[in-house]
């Protein structure tokens, strides 16, 4: 028997114009964007539909915008009778997966994402960092070369496949790791256009904020398992979900 999984994207999947068709043609979409505008205290709908792109791609706006359209689409799929056996999401997308599984409501999840996005953007300003994609080396080799860097912080941040790993950390340490990766035979090692060293210890200020926020948040048991970033395993226990969401900020996406 075949089973269905819902997979949710993270930051970087945004595009000006996203959600407009849902707003214009779906009562659910229109209602969700109206609720989102109120929670955000701004016209996040207009920003998603019309940009400008340079504002939409800022972390504090990107994350809520992607969460909104992701959860609207998943709600419509559930209404159409398409129920997943489990779900997963990449970084930010984990919140979309958990909302779809009923761990928190759309509005509760959006408020968490609003706080998370702003905290991560501010952490990137307070402690500047960067990320880089390493293609053509196995994960173990990338982890080893990160450990070879003597000064600064750099570690694997996204284990995307057996041939692609994203690293994250301080600017100089990441650049040193890029050089080592090229010397080790990587097909490609390139710095990414990001606003911070996500999923690294440089996100500690954001982690502190989310620990405090999540400690006061009500989390329910999911209606289906969610495979979480920190452990790469399906989780149904609300307290483990809470801790994984906290740890996710400075741990790799597996």
C-alpha cells in the first residue's frame, strides 16, 4: 500500500507573487492572509504578492511568508481528502509540517515563525556569519574539514544529500573551509547569499529567544508523525518536539 508524505520548503523558496492566486480564488486563502496581516502587524499579503523582492527576502519577512502559503496549501490538500502518513519540513518548513499535523494552530505557528524570523535576522546582525554549499564531497569529509579549521566557528548546517552539504559559521572560518573543500576535490564550494550563519552556534541569541518563547507555548500531539530536522526521526511526543525546535537553531538539518 502506498503512503503519502507532506514535505515543506524552508527559506529560499520564496518568490514575489506567491499566494496571490490562493488569495483571489480560495476563501481559506483569503481568510488566512487576513489573519496573517493582523498577527504580523503589517501587510504581509501585499509583500508576498507584489514585493519588493529585496524586502521579501529578508529573514524576518521570508519565514512568515513561506509558512503562510505552505500551510494554506496543506490545509487545502487535507480538505480535499489527501491525508499524509507523515510529514517533514526543511528548517522553517518544520513549523509548517507541525501546524499541518495540529501541533499548534495556523495563528499560533505564525506567531512562533514571526518571532523566530526576527530573532534569526537580529542574530545575524549581532554576530555576522555566512554559509556555503559544498558539492561533491561526502558528509563525513565535509565534517572532517570543518574540524580542521583552527580559528573561528564552522560546522555542517544542512545534510542535503550524500554529495551536498551546506556549512555555516563565521565568515573567515567558512572561507577557510571553502578553500580546504576545493583542495579536497569538491566539485563546487561556494558561499551562499544569506543573512546569517543559520544552524550554527552563531544562532545562540536566537536560540535563547525561542527557548523562552516555546517554553510558554502550548504544543499538542501531532495527528501524524513529523520527521524532525535535529534527529531525522519521526516524533510524536510534544515535549520532544518542543526541545527539537529549540535545538534546531544551532544544530544541522539532517
